[in-house]
C-alpha cells in the first residue's frame, strides 16, 4: 500500500524483516516486534487478511538455524499449553460452536526436511514438483500424513527450494537449489515462516540481482552488513491466523475485530 510521506513515496509496513536484521548487525543478539502488517494482495481466501498483527523475532545463531526452531517450537508449545490450562472455560464456549481439539505438540521440534515431505506426498499418490512451493491442498495433505506418522498436529517443514524464497534467504551449504528456510504448520496450515538470512553482503548483492531486483533501494540494508554481522535467523507469525487455526474457526476474519480484506476497509 503506497502513501505520501511529506512529498516522498512510502509504503505501509509489509514486514519488519530488513529492520530486524539491521538491529542484529548493531549487536542486539535477539530482537522481537509486535505490530501491524499490511499486504496489498488480492487474496480473497478464508485464511488471508490485508492487515494483521505480526509477531516477529530475529536472533543471532552460533552453529545452526535449528537454534531458532527450538526457540519457536518451545514458545508455541508454552502458548498452546497455557491456553488449555488457563482458559478451559473460554475454549469450551468456542468449541461448542466450532469443533476442535487441543493441538498435539511433540516434546522436541518435529522437523520434516523438504526431501522427506516430498517423498511422503509422492507415496500418498500426490504429484509434486520439488522445485516449487506447495499449494494449500498439498500442505493440508502433508499435515495429515505427518499426524498419522508422528502423532503431532504442529510441525516444521524446512529446506524450501530457492525459487520459493526471497533474496535474503541463505542457500543450503550442501545444495544451493534449496535454502535454510522453514515454515511452521498447525494441521497442515502455515502459521509461521522464516529462515536463516544472508549475512555476507557480496552474496546478498548477487542474490538480489539474480532475483531481477535493483540494488539501489536496498543500499542502506546492504551497508548494515559491511562491517560484519553475526549469522542470524528469524521468523514472522500472523497472530490472527494462529487464533483462527488453533480454535478451528471457519474463517480468519472471525479472529479479527475489524478485518481488512480486498473488499472491506470499514468499519
């Protein structure tokens, strides 16, 4: 969404992504943000909004992006457990109208690598392109397969193909066609997306150009890494989507007091 900022063109915030990374480059080891996010996407679906509350984290890592996955997994596990333990009466009222069960969460992160996920779908008779993102129907199918095999509703899919990820995503060291990226799912529907970021400015510039993007608008972001930055990774969560999927609602709009979509901007 474009707007005028005292004579200069600006956009409503789509993500704090670049700013989170710049904060890490200033030696803040871990940062988070809770704030509004705006997406000018004509997505008239039951799970998309044009305005939502974003929950974002970014953190320096020592050895592997699994460190971030551990933080995210245990954060969600704590939230889900707390909801069931502290708000049973409220949940019962919602579940009287929208049937759902507590989300099953493993003790440690249930991480499905992209290759395993593709093999599970093929074995179930699905035609998949391993170099493209999964459509929603196949994400739901994968959620069913993971539930049957591992007994969990909450899982992580990592190593997405580079073609399905933005320029700042770190390529896999063993195969640059894939990336150190991940999504988190409740029953096969995405609630969180993230990745290890590129912290090498030269590699970052190459990936920006490879995506057909100009360097000039991103110069301040790239410069933030010129004098060194810790390897880092993070994620973004859509709060309304978590509420919608956890409660088993039939539409994400029911998780927002004043939902905004392509056909509604008031009241």
